[in-house]
């Protein structure tokens, strides 16, 4: 018997994997309503947990910062201070540093929105009874990355014109001659086509891997402590539980860093598109 078949035959907790991210629908719907209206959804329609969490994140962000901005006191309270701290961090630490004092202000709302949105949806992964980072579903970071792609390319075209922007993004400054036959396609691929993909994969893969590790060690600890008869199960289960707590603490930092890095790269791409020279 091979090692793989032995492991497959052994009893144990279900192995975590991509299937853990395919959550069952909360509200399945076949496209028909109780009053006889059919919306033509032949394959049906459903509302899933990530959909609910995304809508809830919008409500949370809008409600929190609306409440923080409402007093507008000279001496801010705790909520206003926290709101101003986050806004100032994005405005001064990300937007101003990467876009310059001339252009940064008009892009602050967008950068602030994606930072807050990604931040909240990342931290769902550590909220009890929720425990699912929405950005571990690739469709959500892909949508934000595509919006970012449209904005930075649109800003560059508005500044330089369509042809001028293509030249700006694909022809490195000071480069001439036959080497451009190699550099121009590479620059076009890197700066125009691949950026939304790399933005998406960086955020998605980190959230996916982190959540998978948490599932692995939590399931392992539960099985080893509660269901295994092996004499080594208890110390192994305790070790698995400790690793679960340690990775959860690490995820507190990683989730913030991913929101920051995504917003920082968006600001860098916008700043590069607006710059006078590539």
C-alpha cells in the first residue's frame, strides 16, 4: 500500500482546500417571484455569504466615517480622531507622497475608498462567526483592480492624450534604436496589460493562503483534542491550537498590509500615468 493510499484510508478531519471557499448559498432563487414575474435567469440566482459581507462592508464604512465626520469639532472626539487619522494616513502617507501636491487631492476619495473597503473585507477573516475574508474570492479583488486600471489609464490619457500616453508608458526615457523593438512590447505588457492581474493575485493569494492555514490548524486542533485516540494527539492538538492563535495574530498585520499595499500600488500607478516622463 502506498503512502498516499494509507493517508487516504486513515480516519481524520476533512482536508481543507479550495472547496472551503465555495460557501453554500444563503438564499437560492430560480428567477421567478411569488407574483409571477420572471427575470429570465435560467440558471437561477443566489445570494452568498461573501455577497452579504460586501454589502455590509459598504454600510460599515459609510456609517463609521459619516458618524466620524458629523461632529466636525475643533477638539475631536475619539471617533472623529480615528476617522481623521485613517483619512490623513491615506491622504498624506499614500496619495500625496506618490502623486505630488499638484494632483493628489482629486484622487484621495478613490484611494481612501479602496483602502477602507479592502481593509474591512480582509478583517472579516478574524471576526467571530463571520471568519471569512472576502478578498479570498478572486472576483472581488479583480473587480477593484479593473476599476483601478480604468482610472489610472484614464488619468494618463487625459493628461497626455491617447497616443502620447501609449508612448509615455511603453517607451522608456532616453532609449533609442533597435532595443525599442524589445522594450516596447515588454513595457506594454507590463504597464498596460498585466498590472490588474498582479494587483489581483497579490491580494487574493495572500488572503486565500492565510485563511486556508487558519482552517487547517483549527480543524487539526479540534480533531486531535476531541476525536483522536492517539496518545500523541493531545500535545499535537495543543501545538496546532497555538499555531492557530499565532497565525491569527500574524494575520492582523498581514490584512492591514494588504490593504495598504493595494492602495499604495494604485497610487503609484496613477502617479506614474500622470508623470511627465516615464
